[in-house]
C-alpha cells in the first residue's frame, strides 16, 4: 500500500474475558480469518483498509497493530479474566493518536477510523470506563459501532460509547459468524463510499437477521 493512499483505519475491540471461553473465542478466531480473507478479495477494501485488533479481559492491549491487509497477522486469542472495556477505549485512543495519519499542509490524512466493539457482558473497570466515555461522543475521534452479545449486556452502557449499538441474542458460533460477515460488508461499503461522501456519515449494511438496532 502506497504511503500516499488515504487509509481507512479499522479497529476491532474484542471481549476476551472468561465468559467468552470455549466456542465463543474459537468463533472469534475463525471470524477474524474470514474477515481478512473476504477483505483481501475486495479491490477497494484491499487498497484502503488497514486493520488492528485490541483485546480486553482483565487488561486491555493492542494485539495487532494497524496493518495493511496483505501483511496482517492474526492475533493469538485466549479467553480469561474480567472485562476491562474502559481500558480498551483508552488503548483505542492511544492507538488512534499514534497510528492514524493526520492532515498536514502537504498531504491529507487518513479517513476517520471505523471501530467495531464486541462484548458479551458488563465492564468491570467502572472508573476507567467513566473517564473514557466522558467526552468520547463529542470528540468524534472515530465512527464507532458497539455490538452486545447475549443477555448480560447493558444497552445503556454501550449507548454511552456510541449511538450506533446493535444487540445479538447469543455469542454462539452462528451469531458470531454473522457478526464478522456484517463487519466485512460494513468495511467494504465504507471503503467504496469514502470518495463519494468525504466527511459524511458512515453507511452500514442492514444488520444480520436476528440482530436488533438499539434506538
């Protein structure tokens, strides 16, 4: 990818807490593989999209730095511990500040990052979460979509992060496969609409069957 191409940075924030152990975390591993393969087959996405993975359990960390698709290496995911969603938002801000190119007098910067958050439960770092969500919406550092899986997700909590919130019934293999297919379609659609609507609101495909949009 040329250094002069305006990139579409894509960040996946993935819940790897203990409740995701077993089938859910394996489905997430397979979902990332499918996502990368799908995007590699789309010329526009391949040209513009870069991908990063941030995981959160008892601690949050960037497990895959922002990388063009052809060079992306899948992270090793393990599920255990608590749910440091607030920490993940802090890491996201730090990564965006460090990795996303800013506009200068001589060159346009990257497009506004596209962020997908997947979680199946309540955050466990209240103080950090309160700090990170205080002005997140108003700063508009990224286009953020939060997806909650299963019965233990609080809609109001996700709404503090973003107005774009989806709920899925379970963290089953089937629902997670639908989630990653939808993420792939969202990135493809976004990469195609960048030049047509620079600075406009993101356009996303309809959510998968069984997913609910939180008004």
